[in-house]
């Protein structure tokens, strides 16, 4: 047994040492050529579950190999070109052949003896391992070392600070949403290498203004004016064009050191250079059309920095967020944005990324046409930004049914009730009914909560608050106010209910409009006659009646318990009960709501009761008759609906049961001019 550390410093021979390119590297690097080195656990950690503990390090053919080779001073042997072909010079029988398409070249060579006449001992076997591939077409990639242009992160400036440390200071001046964003950005800044800014062999993109002479002197130009000043040829061909290929490459400048004509390097810039400099390149002087950062600082400072930027955070900590911070740090040592809102990824409903090849991708235009952009926006806004959104038509239809349809149907009910009553918003009445006062208090609380959430760019709690309010509007206020809004209701009470309903729908449209532009605009313009909800004033939150809200919540909880008690006793809701007993001390108007909702005749207050609510489930003959009458009223109303009758139309009805004590009530509730007892239920227009 030989310990690995005993091998460190030894040299070895290899099967390809006869190749001229390899011999050349050996001559230039006698001390480190084919030497055994110890690994670095941060680059290539030792694992006991696989391998032998000894691995070949190809400095030019792998990320970890390159990092370890650079750390240990191992020589680099360039092997392939950009097409994965072995280089034409110095590689003998391999030159010009494609390494990726013909992996058998190496195996076939090893089957023969090496150049020294020694046989090679090896074994070929298959095993699974991670390998780079193109994310789009899945083609396997080949790792290759190339010379590129970088921005140094750790070279001290005139003040002794590095770009890395300056960027770390700037990043901490930004408000990060979610707040873990700062930690992630600082982690990236602490560990990233120099910033790679060049892209070779590309046509489209920012033409890097770098001019490298054969003598080794490098010049970086800062403006078209400087380029024109230093140009020795080609300016006429470039003039009038944007600084991109091919026109920019017509221009040559004179080397400051040796005087030779120098062309721009062939590389284009990393796209994040363009993205990062946006605040400085797009804030144009309105008079000259040139960047105001250079020529009009007064105008520039009026708009800089931006209040908010937002982008999906996976990947952006090392891309857009990073490049924005880098550019503004270099130029002004301040952030170019005050707040950044990051959010997680949009995935398909099956939890996988969307890909056309997988059949789970949804194009925006398709989704917008099928479900509407309001619903799409709402699905995004209600999602906590730290969680991935599983987007699909099941999810959007659920949101449509649980929010948009409820809001629209509530609005339609109001419109129909207003038309039936001949009511208009010029007749607003001050609310006195407990339901109206409660709803307006809830509206004020909703406005306050939503405003506070949006002030911190927290759309998810704002959206869920609005959903809860719309649900209460429909399932509690509207359901408990139907009789007050009907044609047989007291006119003054109906006017109060319609006034409250109108005010709530109007203000609700206003606070919804920043989040969902189309449906609120439709509701608001129809209600008010004004041109657009987006030109209206955002409503202010008034004082809340928190005592009333707490009491109403207590009533709602008691109602829930009462419904559960009825279900347990097997008694339908339309069957009246004599009483309920509760330990909750409720005002008379809230008792009336509780009695009506649970269909009981009396509320008995007993503060000594061990239960919040107890129902008296004893059914007397009178209660049974009343229950039958209510069932009959519901059945007659259903028949009216089948016939498509208007609320003012009267009917003639035949009913299957005689209820003399309830005849007048049935006729009043159903618009029946006469009731005849028969074998089956039938209805016809009078």
C-alpha cells in the first residue's frame, strides 16, 4: 500500500508524450510536467465511495482540472479548437480529427503499444456521471480553455478598495425583497471569480471597444468621439451607424506605444454589460438625445436611482442584479435602484419546467386568449414570491371561479337590483343598518391593509385580502341583504343597502385597478359614468368600527356552529326551529341576523352556558307547517325561473299540500294571484 502523499512530487510518463505539442510543453515546464500533486478539497474533494484516490488532471479539459492546475502550477496543453477538432499542428495522427465525434481514436491508440514500445494497461467500462450538455438541444459539450476578457474583482483601485468590496457596500444600501436576497447577493459577491465580459465568435451584441496591438499594448475607448479622434482609417465607413458589427470594425486606430494601426478585438460583450448599464444609457437628455449621465446631470439625478426593479431571482443574483450593481458601483459608487423584488420560477402544472418538447409549455398569447390577462395577472400577484408558481388552466380556472366570477356576479346583482328599484347614485343614503355599517368598516380595513401591503410591494397579501373581502361581500353581506334589496323591501332600507353596495363596488374597483386593470375598469365606468378607473383617485381608509367587526365575526362563527348542529341533527335549513341558546351577548340587530341565518324564532342568552351555541331541535306541528311553506316557496320560485318570468310577473299555481295559515305569505313571496291544491306542483303565468 502506498499513501497518496508519498507520491506527491513524483513524475511519470504518459502514452502521448511522443506528440510534438506535448514535448514542447515538457521542455518549457520541466519542473511541473507530468508531476503528481495533492488535490484541494475545495476544488476536487476526496471521496471514499468511488474511484481509487488517483485521478488524471487534464488542465485544458475540465473545470476542476483547470482550477487545480492553476493552483498547483501545472502546465496547460491546448488540445482542441472551437469545433472540438484536434489542433492541426503538433498532434500527429490526431490532428484535424474531431474529438467528440470520434472518441474511439483514443481507445484504438491505447490498444497499441505507446511510442516507447511499452504496452498500455487499461480497461474500458461504462459508468454514469454528470456531463455538460446544451440546455436547448441536449447536445453534449466539450470543455475547452480559451483566452477571454475579464473585469478584475480584486485589483485595488486608487483608494485601495477592490471592485468586490465596493459592490458589497453598494448591495447593502438596497432593499431586497424577499430579504434573503441580500444574503444571496453578498454570497455571490464573496465567492465569484473575475467577471467574464467577452463572447468570442459572436456577431450580434455589444462590440467591445478594446484595441489590442501586436506589441501587447491595450487601449479601451470610452465614446464615439474618442474613437473618431484616434481613428486612422475607416471612420467614413462607420459614420452614421450604431457601434456594432460590421461597421465598427472598419475603424482602425493608432497604437499609442508603437504607432501601428490596430483593429478592434473580434469579441462582442457579455449581454449583461448592456443590461447593467441601462440606467446610464437610457436616461437620455430630452434636448440632445444623448445620455444625460454624461451631459445633463440635473436631469439624470431627477430620475436616478430607480424606485424598483423586479425579475425572477433564480440566476439573477449573478446576472442582472449583479451587473446593475457592478455598473453603478464603477460609475457612481451608489445603487442604480432602491428596491429589488425577486420571485421564484413559473413551472408547468406538473411541477416541471415548461418545454415544448415535453408538451407542457403554454404560450402567453394562447393563455391570454383563453383565460384573459386579468386572471393571468391575478394568478401571479397572489403567489408568494418565494414559492414557484405551477401555472396551468386548472389553476387559473380555480382563481376565476373563486374570485373573478364572485366579484362579477356581485356587481351584476347590484345592477339588476338598482334597475328594478329605479335607484341611481344621486340618491346616496347614510347607512344605519348593522350590515351596511359592518361592510363599510370592513372596506376601510381592506383599503388600509392593501395599501400598506402595496407600499412594500407585497402583492400576495394584498390579493388575498381582496379575495377575502369579495368573498365576505358575496357570501355574507349580499346573502344577508337579499330581502333588503328585493322589490318588497322597505324603500328607505333598500336605498341604504343600494347606497352601501354602490360605494363598496366603486372603491373596490379603485383599489383593484393597479393589480387587475380590465374588470375593475368595466365595473367602475359602468357605475360612475367616468372615462376610466385609472383616472380616478385612490380611496382613503376611514375609521373602522372594530367592535362591530369583532361582534360580526362572532356571529359568523356561531352561524357556522349552528349549521354544523343542524347537519348533525339531520334538520334542513328551511325547517324553522324554536330557539337557540348562546353564551355570546349580542345586540338585538346581531341577534336578528343570527335568527334569520339559522332560521330560529328566538335567541336565548345564557352566559353560564358551557357551549357557545345550542339548538332546540324539537319540531312542533306549527314549525313543520312553516318548514313546508318555505320548501313550497323555494319550489315555486324555481318554477318561475324555468318560465323566464320577470320579478313583476304574477303566476297562477297548483300546490300539492294545503297550508291555509301560510297562503298569504306564499302568495306574497312568489307573486301568485291564486293557489289551488292539487296532486302535483304546476305554475303558469297569470
